């Protein structure tokens, strides 16, 4: 186990890279997908089973945990790893994005964001300094800067104003984080869909200096074409020897396209959230198990998948338990979806290492074009 935080790239294929992020809590194979453990749990999954799907790292949400059960409480109980029984790396977001997307009553100033809890209405004041303190109390291994992610569409003036604020907050986050060997602080690039603002943001972040760099401000409704348009240049604006993390992404084809463009780390609620709604994410694309066409189907969801859902149950059973609202329905499809995502990441890592990414991507799209039979 490494005592410090480091990133080693073992192979490149075009702009894509594969490697290892080493942390004192364990290694993270990249390209990596981080399951989202919002309220100290990856919903419907035991942590040992999340590990079984192949996850090296989880994401925790500062906003949710600060409201309930509280950062000081988790700290006093031994920290988030002990609290949720996950002893490998945890990345926590800074809370800013959730405040803006989950609360109505809020006030944004230079200082930070004042808001009322969506749970009990109590008032909070989240600043770069408080966000760093919360993530330290949680024991997060990779801490995210406190930033502002502007809602799109927004005019250039608004995007620039928001990016400049986020850069000032990045400096305050860096100053408040302090010197914590073994723990990492990632900066977050902003700038909307504007290449010049993103360049300016990347330069500002590099001047401050971070252990990794996230690409923020995307997956906020701009659509895949616009997102890929930004990814055609944004990863290259960031240091090539540090991890690049695309926040909130995404669907399997989003991830494949972003890996091709040089992104190393991902997080998204999609595989776990859709697992609870009866949507399976497979090699063939999305399959809605609530659809009546599965009612009498004795076949597995995917005969090539080795997850418990595909190994031991029929489509008919998955259809039944989702229609009946049985808890096992969420368990099985969440497990399958996370297993599929990790299998996709492993396939990408292997393809990059073998210099065969183009062939892998062609096969990925060809299989999806067949659709679900
Ligand atoms: O700039 C950002 N800064 C800090 N956190 C973020 C989180 C983010 N999450 C998304 N998109 C999430 C999209 N999800 C897709 C699945 O359904 C729920 C929403 N975009 C994001 C941007 C940022
Ligand atoms: Zn499966």
C-alpha cells in the first residue's frame, strides 16, 4: 500500500491512457468508474458486493452527509470508511453542486452558499473552508474543491463570472486544505462550453497546483455532442501527468467517448438509480425489465454476464419482482448494472494497454446496434 498519493500511466492509445492512482487506502485502476454512495451507502448494495463488482473507489456526497447524520458525528464515530464499512479509497464531492441542484432556498455570495436543508429546513452556510473541514472530518481520500457549476444555457458573461468565482474558491480551498500527505485535493475546471474560458480556468488551477483535475460544468443538459465538443480540447488543457475526472458522467457511451478523449475517472448515479427503476444497462443498451415482453421470458438478462442476476434469475423473475416492487429487484439490477460498468471499464483498460482501443470501441457500438433481442 502506498503511503502517498500518486498517478502512474502504464499505457497510452491515442489520447486515452490507462494506469494506477495510488493512495494509502489502495490503488485505483484507471480509467475508473466510481459508484455513488450518497448517504454513506451505495443504495441496495452491501459494500463487499460493491467491491465484488470491481469498484476500487466510491464517491460520497458532502451535502447529504453534512445534513444527515452530520460530519462531526461521522468523525466522532471513526470517519466515513469505518462508518460505512468501506476500507478502500473514497472521493467526496464538495457539496456545492448538490446545494444548487437540490435546494430552492439558497443565497450565493463571494463567501459561499447559504441554504436551507431539504430535510428539515435548518439553515447552513457552506464555504470553501467549511467544505474542506467537512471532507477532512469524513476522512475523504480525494477531496474536491468547492466550486460553482453554472446551469446551462447561460451567456458568456455569466459563464465567465461563475468560472472566476470558482477559481477564487479553488485558491481558498487549496489554502484551507493545507498540507495533508496521503490525501489529495482535486481542482475543478469550469468555463461552460467556451474554449477560451476553459483554457483560462485550466491555467488558473495549474498555477494553484492540485493532485488531480476535474472537468466540471458538463453533464448539465448540454447533450452528448456538446459535451464531446468540449472534451475534444478540455482534457488536453489539463496536466497530462495528473488524473482527469469528468464529474457526473455518465451513460456507457458517454464514458467510452470520454475515455477516447483522455478522461481517467468517472462517477454517475445512473447504474444504481436506474437499477432501482427496473432499467438494466447491458452490452445491447438499456433494457426495461418492467416491459411486459419479459413476463414469460426464461432467458437471463445477458447470458454472457456472470453477475448474480444473470447467473441465477430469468428475465421473467426480474420483471415480476420489479412489477411487484420487491426489494430484491433493486438489489439484483443494481448489482448487474454496477457489474456491467466495471466490466466496461476493465475492457477499456485492457484495450488501451493492448493498443486496441479503436477495435474495442467499434465492437462496443456494433453490439449496441444489434439491440436487445
Ligand atoms: O461542475 C461540477 N462541479 C461539482 N460537481 C459536479 C457534479 C456534476 N454532476 C453532473 N452531472 C450529473 C448528471 N446526472 C446524470 C444521471 O442523472 C442524474 C444527473 N455534472 C456535474 C458538474 C459538477
Ligand atoms: Zn448481469
